[in-house]
C-alpha cells in the first residue's frame, strides 16, 4: 500500500509539461501537506510501470500535464487486464495542450482544481462525465485517444518540436504559413505545407480525393472551430471527421472563413461530417499525432479509427456559472452539471 494520509489518491506529474513550473511547485507542496502520494516524472514513459504496480489501489487520479500526459496514462490504465474499475481521472492542467481539461471545465489553476476535486471526492459530490475515446489501429499498434490528426499541422509541429514549445513559437509558424501562402515567401516553408497522399474511407464510403492538407478525427465538440457546422449533430458512436483536400495557399487566403466553419457546402474537397469509422490508406509514409503525441504509418499500412472504450473523467461543478454560460459549445454539459450545483424541485 501507499504510505500517506490518503493512499487512494495519487498525483501524477509530467515535470516537462508546459512552461510555468511555479504551478507545479505550488501543487507539489500542497500534495505533501495533504499526504498525497506524488510521482513527479521527467519522462512520461516512466509512468507506465508505476501504474502497472499500483493501479488497483488508486481511486482518484490527479494528473498534472497536458493531453499527451493523459494519453499515456489512459492507455496504460486500459492495458491492465485485472483492473476493471478505472479511477476517476482529474485533468488539473499544467500542460501545453489542455483540451480535455477545458472540456471537463477545470479552467482554474492546477492547485485550485486539485483542491476542489479532492474536496468533492471526499464528500462524494464529484460528478463524472463519460468520455468516449477513439481506438486507433495500424500494423500491430493499438492506442486510445481523443484526437487523431494528420497532414500539415503535424508536419509543422514536428518541425519545431526540438525547440522549446511555447505559444510564441507556434504563432510564428502560423504567421509563416500565412505569409508563405499569400506571398509565396519565405522559401524556408517550401515542402513543409505539401499535402499528404492518402486514400480515405469513411463509414465504408471512399472519399473522391487523394491529396489532403489536413485530416482530423476528434471526440471533443469544442475548440475545433472549423468542425463546427454540425456542432451537436453527432450520435454517441460518432465523432468529428474532417478531411480538407485543398492546398496551403487556398487555406491561407481563406483562413478566417475556414477556421470559423464558413466552408463551401457543395465543394467535395471539404469533407466535414460526423462518422463512426475512418480508414486511411497512406500512399507514402505519413506522420500523425494522437493527442499531440507523434507517430507514423508506413506506406500501405492502413490506419483504422473507430469508437473505443468510455472512461470516467471528473467534471468541475464549481466553475463560475456566468462564465460557463458564455461558452457557446458547453450547453449540454452546462445543463448536466447544473444539477450538481443547484437543487432540483424535489430537493427544494
């Protein structure tokens, strides 16, 4: 068993996540005071053997890190054959990409989120949201994730992955992409924005194009503005499916319209519909990401993306209500979480 006041609560931390390390220092100090077992790791792969050893004892899992950290933890948990009941996962934040944290409404500082989660858990008032994952298979590989992405964005992210990842650097590459598309300059970006050569089949129907700028499959219904024309139209077994067979120059020239979902409705180059399964046949080796983690598939190695398992993710019912009302894509979750905050008619 763990030593500490709360052996059923564990804090996993990716010390390389994000760039504001004072957040981690404050959270680590609080965890020590609360008697919470903490694993602060430099390499995310170090988490796997720890989970294999102690997974059955964990009831509440606080995760400091971004979507990539959560990706590795979730896949490690789901590989435990004797681990039938998953712990409640709380994405407290701290990473570079925090889409799952925002989806589950943990919008405050990591230490603030952790304190609320622990208080609600111990009083048995911590609500959970079912998170359906994607199951992604290629070759002998199988992973579960919330987002699959291939194409130019992946190539760009991999290009600057050796540098310190900050919004400033990411912003420079976006500006460079727009300048390159509009002005055909600078030459540094030549080849970086070429389309990928793939054959895509969605729910058994082959798409008519073979060259794509970007391909996305995503289970979260927010933050991907260019997938919003059918917001809320997905069934439980479906997820966002997006494949744009346009070049980067057209993307740069129509950037704002595409980003906010104003795409031609009858243009077959813009595929933007909910679907259950997507199969991708690469005609060349292509890189792709799962929740921001980098992978690649060889030529003719089919990538199959289908509905995966459902995991419990803690939601924050203490979020500031006026702020929540302003989140245009949070309406369904707002109604669900409101029942935890305000009494029902019977309770009143």
